[in-house]
């Protein structure tokens, strides 16, 4: 099927169209919820015609995609990258599971890898980093480090090759085209034959949320749903340590200033990281969106009460209104872009996007997730 000429016709039976990817020659399973239609990852090679256009499900013989030299080279690079893995699989075989993690040089997925290392041998974990030097602490423990950057799609298929599960971090740059970056990563995962993608999403992911990243997460979940790959979306509650930024100098001033009030299920990043490891180790028990939140969603008025009892002096809430709050942020040195970005969070809270709580995180951890009181009782080290 793969040749050196620029274009060759490929004829396949209906059964193979329904069950196998065509463009790199890799074979992979798909989740049962997505296996009903033809599963063809034609978008991974942008210069291939839409393969689905030629699929006649009744006759089963008229599918005519073309495979270019570019696709051929991409396929070969994945196969070369998979060779050591196949060797490992041959050695361990029974029970061998390959988990590949992006974003492990960051706080969330870095903590998840540490949790995984409590249970799995390092040989079953691969870390993909933009800068391999930043992942040295994992290399020292025997974890394989590969380089990959969502902004460099050619770096990704080989980086993701061999993954039974791929933990995909969401972009951390609010100025980037996050959805475009996530799409590149998902397409590369499909091309590499990854078994399941786990994506770090956010509670309240929705097309109509005023919080920008929430819209990006929702769009990414749509891409996952349409990708044909098995996927899990880890809809983490808002990071509790972000509250230190929102509350600013409340300890000194006794005042919490917000543009508008609303409930948020402030959730410890450490708890979300531990849950991600448990979900990875469950090997497919969680499918689609999973909401991971603390057990309560206090409003800022509630938080002023909690702060009062923690500080043992009165802490009051001032709801400034949006314009006055933005002006105060800019006066205090905040970039207006970032102030408006955070305003979206308050607006989403006010409209209830972060107000839900779900017992699944506590159930998974076997304990109460960390609370806002826990956060306020410890010194503010992470804003
Ligand atoms: N739930 C919430 O409240 C909340 C709050 C803030 C952020 N988030 C999201 O959660 C994610 C993880 O949080 P975190 O605290 O671990 O963030 P973090 O410490 O800033 O780490 C972000 C990680 O993503 C990697 N990354 C960024 N852009 C990438 C790209 N184009 N290709 C490959 N890797 C890339 C970074 O790699 P480098 O080390 O090379 O930079 C880093 O490892 C964030 O990226 C963000 O999308 C959620």
C-alpha cells in the first residue's frame, strides 16, 4: 500500500475502513462509543484527500485515498520510534502499559508522573517535553524523555508513538491559539495509534462560558469526540491556589475586592494530579468528561467568612463592579489583557459555571479533597 510514487490508489474492504487507520499503516483499537462509523485519521497528513469521501459503506470497495511521500516519511518515523517500545513489549509483554505524559515539566502533570512512579516501573512511563533538560528529574529516575512541542506538529507522532494512554496537557499560554495547538496534538496522537487520550480540561467547559479557556477546552473536547480515539477529559475544578491571587493582600487589609460574586469549587492542583494518576492506572474506567472538584463551592462572600475565622479578625468583601475592578487592577500594575482574562473567570463564576461539585474526586482519593480553609491556613506561596 505504501510506495515511493507521489500518488497511488488504495483499495480496501469495508471492514478494514471501519476498523483501521490508513494513513500510517498503524492499527489501533477505538472506544466502543466511537467505533460505529468509519475511523480514518485522514487529517494527520494535510495533503491527503478526504478519505471518507470515497467510502461507500454498501459496496465496501470504492475507498480511494492517496498516500504522499510526506505521509510515507511520517509513517516511517513513527515506526522507527516504536522499535524500542516493541522490544520492551516483547520483554515484559504481560501487563505492560505505556503511559506518555506531556506537560510533566509543569506542576500538574509533573505531580501526576510522581504519583504514577509510586505504582509503575519507570520503563512504562515516557515524558514528552519541549525542553528535555527541564525533565531531568524524571530521566534520573529512569523515565524515557522525548522532545515534542504542540507548536511543531512534526515533532509529535514520534513523541507519542507506542502510547497505550497519552496524558495531554492543555496549553498554558493565554495568548496562544490553544485550540489549534490541541488539534495538532490530537491529530498526531491519532496518527501515532495512541490507545486513549486523557486531556487536562476544566470544570465549566462550555461554548458560552465567559471564561476564555473554558471555551477552548470545550472546543478541544469536540475535537476529541470527533477524532475516533478513546478519550477522557479531566475537567478539573479551578485551581485553589489561584485564590491567593484573587484574594491579594487580604491578610493585611482585611478586604477582599471582586468585580462580581459567584461560587467556585476551588480544587487543589495536587488533588487533581493524584486523581489523574488514578484514572490513568484504571486503564479506561473513565470515558469522556470527568469532573474533579472539591466538595464545596463557596462564594467570595463565604470565603470572607472563612478568612475571618482563619485570620481571627474581620475580613470583609467589596463587590466593585467590573469597570472599577478592571481600573483597580490596571492601577495596581496588572496588564489590562490579564485583568480582562481573569474578569472572565469571575463572570463565569457569577453565572454558575464553577458552582457544581462532584463526589468523584473525594471517592477516588479516599479522603476529603483539600478545602479553601486548608488553603487559607497555609502561607500564600503560589499565586
Ligand atoms: N484548573 C485550573 O484552574 C487551571 C489554572 C491554570 C491553568 N490550567 C491548565 O492546566 C494546565 C496544567 O497546569 P500547570 O499548573 O501544570 O501549568 P504549568 O505549570 O504552567 O505547566 C504547563 C505545562 O504545559 C507545557 N506546555 C505548554 N505549552 C506547550 C506546548 N505548546 N507543547 C507542549 N507542552 C506545552 C509546559 O511545558 P514547558 O515546561 O516547556 O513550558 C508545561 O510543562 C495548564 O497548561 C493550563 O492549561 C488550569
